[in-house]
């Protein structure tokens, strides 16, 4: 049987090295480490560098309950009914659709739509939280027994970030007053 001599030489030089490396390996398993390593990207950036420093005070949870889940529009067919059969008004930053509910319930329901052009998911979710909080503050002014869809126009997230929550609440109040007229 004929063998290729250069390939045989390569194999001969490789085999002893592998055997040598395997001979130095321990047969025992390493004990699990006490603490997992956390990369720098996942470390809390707000945490002080001094490990002995006292913890910072945290914001207390709000006692008010925001728009409850049962008072939210969540199904696409509910959104479609409000869009197709309801009325609408708009301002520079918001569009409000509303439609009388057919089930006879008194509580108004709110659906929010923030387009992707408003920013990343983090930005859109922040705008939704702020709009829900503004809606909750203005709930006594909202007509009962109706479904509402509030649509944020592009540019709202930047304007709300620069001007603050009070400005955003005034924009929601503005669109509600325009709908009541």
C-alpha cells in the first residue's frame, strides 16, 4: 500500500502534540464559581464606584393606578371599529379617534398607537407610558361609554422629552377639548 509521505509527516508531527496537551489536562471538574461574571455593558451605570457607599434613594411607586388593563383597547378588531366607524380630530402631535361603545359599559377604553417612525421601542414605550399617565390625569374630562384611540404623530417623543410631561398632558387635554367641541 502506497502512502503519501508528506501527509504522513504532518500527521506524525501533529499526533505527539495532541497527546502531550491531553496528558496535561486535569480529570477533575472545576468547582462552580461563587459569583457569575457580569460584563461591563450589563453593570448598573447609576451605581457608585465605591462599593461601601450607601445605596441611593429610589423613587417611590405611584399610589395612583394608571389606565387599568380592562380599560384599554387591545384587540385589533376594537381598533378597527374605532377607526372605521368613529370620528376623529387632530392636532400637530396627536390624533384622537372615538366611537360609542355598543356593550353599554360606562368606563371609557383607551388604545394607543405610536408609529415606528417615532423612534426605538424604548422611546415608543416611554411615550405610551406618558400618554397613559396624562390620560389618567384627565379621565374626569373624558366622555363615558366610548372607545378612544390616541395616535402619536412623529416628533411627539422629541418634543415631550424636551418640554416635559406637563406639556404632553396639555397636548392630550387640547385634543380632548377639540373632540368635545
